[in-house]
């Protein structure tokens, strides 16, 4: 059997959609449909049944998917050098982690749910962020939390060592906008509704701090960035309202549970992020 047919089958199995599988494999939908039909004919099994919005794998498909992944995994280990594990996480996580041999970190200002598709297909090995995942193909481990606070420059003309709710409302603000949501980072962490005077919008926590250093604006800051804020001449302030902690979650596909190298890296990261001095 042509190995490409196995890859086409696994793409359709993972995405449960001919169109998404075709897009992932950079081919047309008719070509993907033909490939799946060819795979079924060669295997002598029906792989999918259609629903109104998707395709669903049969029991034969579940069994063959597991076997095919094992075959492709063995081939990869034979023909390729040991590849680096690819881990996606926001800046607040990445800057708190040391380097690990054989690990490639990718910083994202906010994890988009499309990243989970890459996790599903193996393009990404681990995602670390505070997002909700309901897909049972993934393992989600809670690995701790980070406190959130406010920050402004130490010589701010109107804000001292504390900030009142009135001062917060009257201040200029620097906003961190999340990519996959049309909201700011602050809005996802509080039940309060504020009509803020936003004067700058940035991506990334370090950009928040750098812009706060050179202005009279206030920004939100996570616990792992408190020291950097101090180094940049900023003061970290307790917010005058409740801000929910940033929950650190490690997300990976079930197929990686027994992978020894994958498991070792996961444990190293969890141990480091749960050490108080490393938050």
C-alpha cells in the first residue's frame, strides 16, 4: 500500500472532516475523497460514516489508526534523526523555563485553538497555556498558577505604592489583546466591566512592561514577570478588584502518554514551573 494513503487516512481520522484533512495535506477535497476510497478498497474495510457535519470513524478505523501510527512512528525513527520536541506557550511561561536538550520552544502571545489542530497531527508536541479543552483526544494537566497584578513606572505622577479603583479608572492603560478572542487579557480575568482609556495595544507581556516604563499608563502583569518589571523601573501593585490567577495547563495528545522522552520533558517542565522561585 502507498504510504501516502496511510497519511491521508490519518488526516481524515484526526480532523473528522474531508475538507480540513484536504487543507492540512495541501490537496483538493475530491483528491482526498478519492484517496480515502482507495484506502478503503485496499484495506477491504469501511473507515468512516457520514453525519450531517462531519465524518466519524468506524471501529475498524480506530484499530487501523493505532496500527498505522505505530508503523509510521517506526519508519520515522529509522529514516530520521531524533527530532526536537516542539512546545508552544505564551511568553509568561517561556521566559520562566530553562533550555532543554532536544526541545524547541515556540512563543505565542496567546494560544489559538488552531494550535490544538497542530497538536492533534503531531506538528506540535505540547501546549502550555490557560485554555479550556474538551476534546478527549488530549490530556490536560494542571501544573500551577500565577498571580496577576498591575504595574506602572515607579515615579508615576499620581499613583503611589497602592492604586485605588478610582485611580485605575482614571489612568491611561496599555492593553494586551488575545489573538483568538476579541478581548483583552484583563477582561478575561475579572467579572468587573471597565471603560478604560486605552492608549496603547501590544502583543506580549514584555511589550506591556517596556511601554509602561516610558509612559504614565498602567498595565497588567503576571507573577513570572514581576522581577522583570522591577528591573525596568516599574512598581507592581495589588489590583483594587479581583483578578483570577493565570492557570498553567499542560496539554498533549494521548498518543504521547507512554513516550519516554516526551514524558521526561513533561516532568522536567512541571517540576520547574511548580518551584516557587521559578514562577
